[in-house]
C-alpha cells in the first residue's frame, strides 16, 4: 500500500500563524488525516513553537532559499504499516525545514538508505516532502513533533505530545512492531504503549538490538542514526540493517534481498547486554536527529546542500 497522501484539509497557514489548536490530549481524531491536521496545527508548547518558528525565520546559510515548514512534523508512511520507526524530534533545519520527518538531514539519509535496503521505502533518499518517497509496510514518526532547542524536549513537552503518538499507534491497526531509535524513542514507545494499557514490569532497558514484548507489540531498540553515532561508528549501516531485518521478521514482512543477504553473511544483531554497554560508552547526551547539528566534520552542510533541490516552498 502506498504512503498516505497529504489530506486535502491540511492546514497551510504560514508558520507564525496565531491560530491555536486544541491540546493534543483533547483532539477528537478519528483518522490519520485528522491526526495529521491536528498535529501540524498544534501550538501547545510555547517554548517549542518559538524555537521552531525562529529557526524557520533565521534559517541557515545553505538553506536560505528555502521556505521552511516551521510547524510540527507529523508521521508519514503506509497506513497499512506493520512496523513503526520512532525517532526523537525533527531537526531544526531538517524536518522543520522540509515538513517531513527525517527528511533533509543526514539522519534521514542513513535511515532511509537502510529502509530502502530492507524493502521498506521506495528510494534510498529523503530530501523533500514532494520527492516521491513512499514507504511499504512501515510508518515513521517522532516522539516530539516540534524541533526542540539543543535536541532536548522538556519532560512536560514530551508528555504533552505523547497523545499524538498514542493515537497514531491506535490508527495503525496492522502495526505491532516498533523500532525505537535511541533511548528517548525507546522511552516514548514504552510510555505510549503504557497509555494503551500495555505496561511492562520491570521496565525493559534500551540497547541496540534489545527486544521487549509489550502487550501485542514488540519494541526493538536501535541506536539513533544521528551524525554523532554514524560518524563515530557507534552505529554502522550493517547494524541498522540487522535491526531492520529483525523488525521485518517480527512484523511478518518480506525483507529485501540486499539487507537480508548482508545479515545472512554473518553479522549478528547484538544482544541487550552489549548494546547497553555501548550505550554507556557512547559520548554525548543525545541521540536525536538534531544531534547532527553538533556533530563535527565538514560533510554535514555540504552533503545536505547537494541534496537540497534549490528554492522550494517547504512542501
Ligand atoms: S511538541 Fe507536540 S504538543 Fe508540543 S507544540 Fe509541538 S506538536 Fe504540539
């Protein structure tokens, strides 16, 4: 089934509109289209609204010709998804610019290349909301829908946004596997499933390759594909392949031969113990999309610049 198109009712008032939305927990949302409309109109977190809109106004030099999205970024993918990939939050100059999660930043480059190898996406790149990318059997979302300063949502902001994820999971009736990117995604996944009545005791610990059965769901941990993790080799393409192949198996999805062949060639998904050890060794506090902003090295801006299709209208 192809990815869900943008709904006709999608609000298009410019970033900075004074329109106010119902708080996440109060929105009566019967369909994915209604959920998306509610998410993109949300202004419930003043700090994040100010940040996302300031980033959209001030931009960065390499994207000065873009009209930034500057609003909350909804999930997207296949409404018949059997697995959900959950990240932290949009990057200020990635999803907050393009209007699609994991789109227009290096984290998305890594993630969608891996999803393409696994047969979950129609193309290995994700550069703009109108680039033709379609997901197959998968849905991608962020736990917090607005770009946070320093990649650190406050607990209150996390909690305020959680009902959107809870409702999203309810509206994906075929999904029962959740790939949680980073410890924040893992925590959000467990919180959302807890809100759906699937609490776990004791609380399973995050690790790369860790698996937790939570009610009818299986949550699979994966290091976040931030530049911080991929540049340091903490997360390699092979490690991401391992997790996605395992997630596809759990979801009953046929795995594309490229990723399956790599896993069959001898790599193993590391168990929870090794993953946790690596987690403790890893430098830096964050594993989110926006962590790439802090990552050293010359490639981030240049690479993104090459991917940018020139002047754009945000969506
Ligand atoms: S983070 Fe979530 S709840 Fe807060 S303003 Fe953004 S969409 Fe609304």
